[in-house]
């Protein structure tokens, strides 16, 4: 009798096991990784308007240089990195306005993987995104970069990347950006740190099927000398655009893409 029961149940168990496996496979396949928040193919391009303020300390007070230009980024070709992974070479072009020819400025690379997207820029490796793209996911996007790395801004040394903590704040949210509308956008906050003498804020927004649509960087230092003669109590409540002495503010907005 027991053997008969086993013979009857065995096919049923096999069927149930097969259904469970199929269910798991379907579930795994149905997970939206969000790879298309940064689509990559040779020939794609993006054009941005960039506004920036560069703060330069001087004996007569902080000099603030306002710069506006257009930036074009184009996927030029592909190559294999040192680990054999497929990478995309992105060429940057700049021009002061729409009536001026583009000039090549620099090159960087994007290396997509199953779990993360690496951006290699000026010999620095950033973990630009992690997958799946999900709200509140956090990661160390500067894991390959020394927190104390000094980068000169307008000739002044700054530790730009200290204490950054990448995270998705919202996902699949609509965004109006000038004349462009994007129905599904992921917002990343890369840094949001402030103390008496340092302000580090960085944000990026990626639209599904498009890529990067907006970037904002506010990386400023102060000793409160210019605004307040070293009086930190008076300096603390001032906006950073007023008390910043070294660093820059940059806003980059997409205006066209293909």
C-alpha cells in the first residue's frame, strides 16, 4: 500500500516541483533591473546646457566666475577593459553657444554590468548606478576613490569626495525639464553633507530609455573670512552662495538627445 501511495505521489511531487521552479524563474525574469535608465549604444548622443559658478579666493574678496556652455556627449565606440568587460567610450564636446562649432574636450567610459554601472573619468572609477534600480537603495559609489583625494579647483586644494553616500530617493517618477517631459525618472542623491566649513551636495536624475537628464553639484568650502571676518557664528546661517570661498556650483540640464 505504501508503495502505491509513493507511486501516486511521486509524479505529483515532480509536477509541483516543476511548477515551483517555473514560478521562481518567472519571478526572477520579471524583476525590473532598470538597465534602461542608462541605455548605451554606439551613436547615441545627449546635449546639455551647463551653468556653473566657480569660487576663487582673492585678497580683495572671493571672485565668482559665472560660466555657461553647451555640452554634447556621444557614444563613440566600444572596447574591452582590463577585466574583459564590454565598455563604452563616451566623447565630450563643448561649445559656448548653439552657433559655435563643437570642440572635443575629454573622454570617459561607462562599463555596464549585471549589478552596477561603472563610470571611469579622469582615471577615477565611480559606481554610478547599482541594479536593480529601487528607491532607498544605498551604496558606496566612491568605493574606489580615496576620501582624502585632493583635487584643485581654481588653484585651491579641495577634498571633494569625502563622506559621499549614494542612494536612490525616488524611482519611476515623472519629470518636466524645460521643454522635455520624462514619464519615468530615477533620482539619485550622491552627497548631502554640511558642516561649518564644507558643503557637499550632488544629485543626478536618469530617465528611462534616455539616460542622464539632470545633474547638480554644489561643492564649496569656506573659512568665513570674506563674508564675516572669521566670525563662524555670523557665518553659519548664511547661504552657501554668499559664504562660499572655494569650489563650484554646477547645474547640467538635458535639452536634446538621440
